[in-house]
C-alpha cells in the first residue's frame, strides 16, 4: 500500500507544471535589474555578472541569505527552482533555496557537497528545527567522485533544486527527482532566494518562481498609465513615525512616502481601476498596501497622484529601487503593470515647505540617473586573465576620523574590475576596514605572502593597486603615507604605510605593468577637509612623492598637493573614484581602448570643472612616463 502514495507524489508535479500560467520571477542573471544583493565584505561576497550570480560565504560557521521579494500567491500552486554549481567549500555545509522569508523567520531546502539534503525552519528568537533530514540522497551530484582506480577526485557539481507547493503540501525535488514533502505552513514573509551555510563558493545559474494564478487581461483596454514624476515627503512626523530625515534624499534605513504622479498616455479614458504597488528590488518593504487606491476618470493626457509608502533596509546598497504598479479591475483582471524607479542617495532640491514644516521634492524620472556608475556595468571583451589586483579600503578607523564613502569606493571598484575589465575573481585581493591593518597589508606583498601565492607561476603580469582612505605626511612633511586601520595621526610614518615602502614592495614583482590609484589626500585631512594631524593639514612643497622613471609604472593620485580630495554625494564616492569609474564605464560602453593618458585627462578635466564650480581646490596628480603604453581596457 506504500506504492500508491509514492506514485501519486511522482505524477503530481507533472500535472502542476502543466498548469503553470504565470512567471513571477525568471532570473538568468544577465544583469541585476531585479536587485539581488551585491557586496563584498570580510564575511561574504556577491556579484551578478554575465549570466551567473557569484556567491561566497567566508566563515566556517553560520549562514548568509541572498534574497529578493517574490510575489507568491498563497493558496495557489507554485514552484521555486534554482540551479547552482558548488565551486569550493566544506562538503558538510550546504546551499539551497530560501522561501517564505520575513522578519519572523524563513524556510530552507538545502543540499551538501557530501550528498545530503535537509529542510529547516528558522524562527526569530529560536534555534532552527529540521523538518526533513539531514538525509543522504542518491540524486545529489557530490563534490567528490571515485574514479575507476578507486581514487577520489574533486569535482564542481551542478545541482537543480525545486520547492513545489500543491494541495497544502510542499514537495522537494533534486535534479527533477522527488525526495520528500512536508505539510504547508504559514510563511513569515514573501522573500525568497539562496542561502549558503558555512564556508562555500557557489555559482547560481538561474533562479525562478512560477505560479498557477494568472491575471486575466482586460479586453479592449486602450489607456496607458505611466509614472512621470514623484515627490518625496521628507523629514515629517506621521502618526508618531518619522518619515525621512530632511536631508533631501531617499536613503537606506528610512521609511519613505512618495506622491507618485501617473499620466494617461494612451488613447482612452482610464477609470475604476485599483493601483497596487509591488517592490521588485530587494531590501524594500511596501507599507500601507492594504489601503485601496483607485483611478478616477483619468482622461488622455491627464494625471492622478498616488501614495507609495515603503521602508528601505539599512543594508541596501543598490543605487535605485524598482517597483511595479499593477492596475486591476474589481474582478481582479489586469489592465497593465507599470514599472517605476526610485533613485537613492540623490539630493533633490526643495520645491515647497508648508507652515507645518512639511517639505516636498520633485524628481523628474527622465533626468540623468547619477547612480548609474554604481549599477550599470557594461560588458566588454577586455582580456584581463593575466591581471592581478590588490584593493585596500578603510572608511572606519581605530583612531582616526572616517574616510567618507571609502567602503562604497572599494565595493564598486571591485565590481568594475570583475564585470567591466574581466579580472578573474581569484586574481583580486581585498583588505577592508579592520582587515586592513599595517600587518595585514604588509603581509599581502611580503615574500611568501598572498599576492605571491596567487601569482606564483606568473611572469610579466599586470598589477593594479587601489587604495581609498586617509593619507598624511610624516612629521617632517616630506614622506607621503597611507593611513591604515590601526594608524596613528601622531606618527604617520611609523604606523602608516609610506609610499616609498609600498613601491619597493610592488616593484619586487616581475610585472608587465604596475598601476597604482590613490583615492586619498596626503594633507592629513579627512574628506570634509578637517585636519587630523598637528601640521594643520599642510603638505610642504618638498613632499617626496615617488619618482617614476621606468616605463612599467604609473602612479595616479586624487590629490598631489596640499588639497583635500572631495566627495560626490550623488554617487557616494570620492571625486577621484567617481570619475575613474565614470571614465571606465564610458570607454567600456563604446568598446574603446583606455590608456592611462586618456584616463588621467578625463579625471583631471572633470575634477577641475567640479572643483571650480564648488569653489574648492583639487589637483589630481599623475607620475607616468609611458602614458600611451599602459592600458586598463585593451
């Protein structure tokens, strides 16, 4: 009698799949329009590029979730499916699908490299409980195989996982084979994604969510509602809740209310439809969704204003948020789904302030999106297989003031190396914040250090060094030094990293070219121009910047004199890095070779223009004798 339930369990998925009508999410990672988390920290890294979501969890314990809102229809059949390749890590840890995620917890279906699977329920404030397993499974492609001689060999297995709901049960499949089921439970939220347990490197090839509920289209609908502007209500109190902080920006960590103006650009009147906002990007929760908003007699060329209230997670790092506005009738039929974008961290000039202190700002969505350099990474054919890079970034210091936006500088420059210049991830070393002490950085370049171990067999490779943080000169005012996490303002030369020492270490490698990019000022000032050293931020004219005489080396500085290096708030970068990335993006889009000469010209001209416009002195400096020969894009 046990055979029949098994047969039913095996046949039921075929029936369900044949009924699927709606694609809720079908992600192939060709870009990141959905808003998957991307970041690089000391604990994990995540990057979307060219058809793959590259994930790495660096801790031996714990887990990391990478998720987005997935608008599932509870009570209707659906399935979530992903295909991942285990590249490296502990075979007893695992990775898999997360679903039903919210503030109160989440559910996971995961496999291990050793060939086991498990289903867990994690409830906030409680330890996780296993709903299934861990159980060995013959359908899992393992991380080790035994060859014909009986020897084990390491492989990088690709496995397909599926979580499928029907008839109040959730079934689980590995490589299209049924492996178990559980009774359905109430979810904690609507987010779904991927989880990595323990130390894992996983490449996710696709992630899809498909449901059987489908809107029936309204026949004969000839209106066309479009989002044309929105106003930000910032720095106000609403029912005891603070909306925004009054700094003219929508930012991570804030609860935001927008007045969204939609215009009928179609050929007929639009009336009697309900407008419902959904977040497409991750790290966003739409609030007040249960308050109906209806379209009332909007004729062709006319507009109507709607409210959108949402909270942005403090962990959000994307430059813009994407939403959809679904317009449906009283029967739940769909007229149209309208996309809209909200830009983060972008100052918007005030247009109105009423007697109660309420401030509104208007932003035209057709204007330039200043956050493009943080999100738009053009694909190129650049060959950088023989390029190695070391990134050092310090924003939060042990004893010094913050270097504003240094973490974002580091994160986005890493993305340009990988996504635009095509530098292999394994060729990049990064030291961030408390992992960028003097010892940490020196150890990277020493004999037998991390750089030598990665490029051990390479001769004549290209080496890029990028630093973003604070800088200062020694007490004599002649020796420029990079200030690292544990550096002391009283003794920059002893506790910082003198440029002469850095260049000596770098020149010890047999490189074809050496490019050093310094997002810092050596005047001993922070990025607001406030001095943190006793010499009041004055760099003497005799400051001994390293002299470049060989054709392999190029040094480029955000500031080569007694000036600060300002920031660009619109993109959350130092000004030097802002225009470095902007130039890389421009040349990459046009598939044009970019040499050091044209890179510096672009940075210098734009920094000089912006500095003049803001009444500040800027002076990017370059020392290079082979400006045409050293290329970042070939």
